[in-house]
C-alpha cells in the first residue's frame, strides 16, 4: 500500500514497527504478543483488515529478515516451573491429565514453542508458512493471504487445499465463519463465489463463448453430441446443462450465440451422411450390385449388408426406393427376384446338380421321397 494512502494510525504503527525492527526486536507474532501486545492489537484492529503480514510489508520489512523468538520452555500454571512439554509433568507431579489441565487453562499450550515450530515446518502446504507458530493472528493473516492469491477459502475448498488452516480457524478463531468475518469477508459471498468458481461455465457469456469456440473449431453443436463421453477432451459436458439453466433451453442458448438451431441440426446431419447427393447414392447402389450385395430396402435397412446412411439418404433424395434403383439402372423387380433366388438353398441349375452329385458321392439316397 502506498504510504500516502494510509491512515495516520497506520503510519504511526508502521513507524513503530520500523523502530522495533531497527532495534533488533523479534517480530514474529507470538514474540510480539509477549513483548508488545498493544502494538499487535492495534495492527489487528485496523479495518478493513490489514493484518500483521501486510503491516510488515507496508513497513518495508521482509518476513524472512525479521528476528524470530521462540520459547524453549513452557510454564506450568500450577507450580510455575518451566518444562519443554507439560503432559508428563502434569501426570507425575499433579496427577492430572492434559485435557483436565486445558479445561482450567484453555489458553495454555502443552508443548513449548520451539518443538511446535519444528512440527509446523514439516507441514507441506500450498503456501509455505511464514510464521513459525499458529496463532489467531497468523490464522487470519493466512486466510487473507489465500484470498489475495485467489486460493479458494470457501469451507469445502479450504478443507481440500489446506485442512490445517481450516482446523486452525476452528481452534484459534472460533470457526471458519468467524475467521472470515474477522478479516472483513462475507462468508456467504465467499461460499457463493466458491461454487461459481467450481462451475466451468459460470455465466451466460461463458456459455456463448464456448458455443462459438466449438463452432470455430469444427465441433458439433448438437446437445446430444456435446454430452457424449468422447467429447470431454473438447468441452465439459456441463456446457449443455448451463446453457439450459441460463437460457431456458439448448436451442435458445444456440440462438443467443448467434446460431439457428435448425440450421445447426441440418448441417450436422448433412456432414454425417455419407451420401450427400443423388450421384453418391447411385454410385453406392451400383457398387452393391457389382459386389453381389442386396439392394432392396429390407436388406439395406437391416441384416448383414445393412447401410444405415444409405437407407436414410434414399427417401430424402429420391422420395421412393424404386426411383433410386431405376436411377442406378437397376430393375427393381429383377433386384427382388435376384434376392429371392439368393435366399434359396439351391438358387440355380448348377446348385441343384452340385447337390445331387454330393449326395451321390456321400452315399445318400437319390430316389425322390414319396409322400
Ligand atoms: Zn507444575
């Protein structure tokens, strides 16, 4: 923040920070809380939320250059003696469990700062720790820093990104909601933003842009195609859902993007067809005829020799099936006859002769059965 944009109060605090830093005073949060609690309180009270981290930044003091003070002992509130950690001492000297002790002294710690700092260093986080210890102030600073960096801090996002910070918010700030409120953020708004961020297409404009991008890159605009699994590398299937949600229907979304839904469907259909015009159909029928494949509607529509595209194209381009056959120079009656013959077990003279010979060779009877 520019020095001129700061309040007089902020400037005073900054000068104080600079003086302490110059005097070699430790400036990590827990040390300041011990030595200059009023200064820490005053910095944390600045609104909109400023925080210790940014106060140091604005004072031109790098966090990496500050002197850090960590206590290597912890005072037992019952006997006043110092220990590196309390649980065993409490158990043997005061015959007390740690949680009983914490009920009487809820703000107390059980392990000295030095050991806790060593543990905290091991935590691998999205953003490395800049403070050696957790505290309410550090928890708030960290949340504010995440928010500045655009790391999601709505509750489920935070749990996923840095659950330790979520736990710190509960432990040091009374909860996630309270922590956000303390840094002047609205938990409801943060949650809404979080869910919108999760959305691949957060608004009308993003849907329109994606539709146009698909069109430009030659991908289909049919809702059915977009929702297919194999399309997922091109577009997220939620595009159609969002389109319907924002515009009322997918055709309306297409229209909003400047496309006529009917034309879109026709274009796709034409592109998909293997037989875009009459000559291609004629050629296909003649090819089938040459290769000895059936050309009747029934056989093109289903069975071993079916050709779905051809079956679809003929009624569109020729109106009637026989018209297409005639155009291809095929006599429909002959084609049917051929088909019938083909389906016979013995379609012609040679087939009958061959069957008789085979029976003869294998010793089967050749006498006509009498009925
Ligand atoms: Zn004690």
